[in-house]
C-alpha cells in the first residue's frame, strides 16, 4: 500500500500470516472479505470516532456541565485529529486534504445555517456565528475517508475523465449549493453532467491479493448512502436538526441522498488533485494482483 501507516501494514501482515497456513480457496476468499472489512473500518476511523462521541454526548453528557456540549464536541474532534497525527495513524499529506475539506465545509455551513437549511443548538463559545466549530470536522471526516480508501485499496481508474472537466462540474455543484436559494436549482442538470462525465469510468481496487472493479458511479452512490445513514444518527443525537425535525425527530429525507451524491463529486475532485488518478495495471479481474506477486514472490 502506498505510504501506508503502521496499522495498515499490520492488517496486510496478519492476512499474509493467515494465508501462509493454507492456500485453500475458501480460506483465501474469507481472507479477502475480512481484509476488506478491516480496511473499510480503518478508512472510517475518524468519522466513526467522531460519530461515537456525538452519540455519547446525546446519551450521557450532563446538562448541568460547565462546558457546553458543542464546545466539548469541538475539543473532542480536535483531540481525535491530534492523536491520529501524533501516533502516525494519518499521514501529513492526508491531513492537508482534510484541512481543505474542513474549510470548504465550514463555508457551506455558515451559509446554510444563515438561510435556515438546518440549525445547531445555540450554546458554546467555540463557534463562528451560528455554526459550532465541530461541524467542519464532519466534512473533514468525509475527506479522511476518501483519502484513506484511495490509498488503502490502491485505487486505479479506467477512462477517468480529464481533471479540469471534473473540476468544472465540482465547481458548478458547489456554487449550486448556494445559488439554488436565489435562482433556479440545477441539481438535476448537474446530476446528468456527472453521469455524462463519469459514466464510462471504472474503478479498480485491490482488497488484499486480488483486484476487482466497479463502475465509479456505483461507488459514489454507496458512499453517499452510508453518509446518509450517518446523518440520520447525527440528527437523532440532535447534533444538528433540519426544520422538519425541530418538533420531533424523523428520518432525514431521502432527497438528501442526491445532495450527498453530488457532494461526493466535490470530494473526489479534491482528493484527485492530491492523488492523481492512475490507470489500472494489466491484470485479469479476480486474479492475484501484480503488486502482491512482486512483494511476496507468489
């Protein structure tokens, strides 16, 4: 794995050790599945840690505490980020991308809360206007996942569109998040543009020994779906609320799935400017990865 951390190296070493005991097809398939789950969990470690803290605050944070819950969440998010860097669980290259996600997300938060798209409890001092600073870390969590999964699964792309074209689409999506409050909402036009630009692109990924492939639009949808699930947990915990949830929690509208899908494009473009999309190596899908054969002699 490119620029892997110590934890990621440990995952691969354990998988090698397990396979060395036996080369059976069932054992090999089980190993691929377990490694896939471990890598996905590791890619989500920042977001999962932050979500766990949000749930804990909802369930157990004392209302009479001298520190506002929003300020506690901000300090907890900073602590998680610092610990990940100190213990080398995150590379500095990844940190730069995550900071960029934080800035982009905070700007959107300032606007969206001002126009009433959603709201936060008005407590604490670690905030900019009506936006508590921990909110930016939620966008950073998406960025953290994106850069990690790019590296953990050694993502390669067949027929990836030109980056300047993807940048134009992403810029249009970002502008529309603001402009649709004043002029015509063009999200469906932007969705069509995304399908047109990325429709032919296929993502190749290595789990452990073998490589697989998936249409990149399917991967966008799957990630957006999991973010939507996390958003439901976040609003249930009252970390933030949509207008229709102020008088009692209800599931986040499925319409938000489109918004997260489009936000994925912005995320992908930001990551692609740091990790340039590369074409796949020459191999047969489901075959042992060339990189694995070189590294292990198999």
